[in-house]
């Protein structure tokens, strides 16, 4: 993560997607897939391109937010 650079994150309910998908099986059939989310920016998947973030967002009906990586006290607001 580069300080001062803008990134895109995929979110749901103000939690960012980690990119990890957990699948639950019953008799070798996928019953449910769950996308893991976090509030920790260091664990979230950061996208440099909007189009890359859009692919995951459309697949799981999520929102895309633009964020800036900054250090508190050195220009962050």
C-alpha cells in the first residue's frame, strides 16, 4: 500500500471484502458461498483499477468505495 495513493475496495455494510470465499458443502454439493469481510484495511483486497473491483462487486452485489492510503497526522482528513 502506497501512502497518498487512491485505491478501490469492495464493501458491504461498511465492511471490506478480503477476497476469501468460504464454501459450505452438503453431500459434495455447494450449499452456500460466503465472502469474508473485515474492517481492517490491511486485510482487505485493494484494487488499483475500478474495473477490477467492479468484477467482484457485480458477482456478489456489493458496493465499491474509493479510499486514500494515508498516515494519520501527515495530511489525512
